[in-house]
C-alpha cells in the first residue's frame, strides 16, 4: 500500500520534471551557448590531436594514422591468407576424391 502511494507520487514528479527539463533543453538560451561550447571543445581537441600527432611523428614513432594504416593492411593480408587456405583445402579435398 505504501509502495503504491510512493510510486504514484514518484511517477507524477518524474513526468512533471521530464516535461520541464525537455522544454528547458529546447530553449535557445541553452542550445546556443551549449553548441558554441561543444564547437570550441571540438576545435581544441582537433588542434591537440594534430599537435600530438606531429610531436609523435617528429620523434620518429608511428602516429595513430600510421598504426591504423598498418592494421588495415594486416587485416587485408589476413583475409587473403584465409582465402588461400580455403582454396588449398578445397584443392586438396577435390584432388583426393579423384
């Protein structure tokens, strides 16, 4: 009985709060500054990433982009090896059947 009363009160509070918060979050007074802040943060992150990549590259180490390229090439090679293994198995099994 107490639980049902508490649950109804909580549900009413949650609905009212959700409507108020949703309305407030759509307000230009919130969206404008928040968008500007997010844009600034993304520009700062891009500048940091570029500077870090250049610094790591200047040390002669592989950058993130270099590592991603190498990983992609390794994945392609692995895929080709698996295909060749399948062909070899197919060729040997078909040769044994003859």
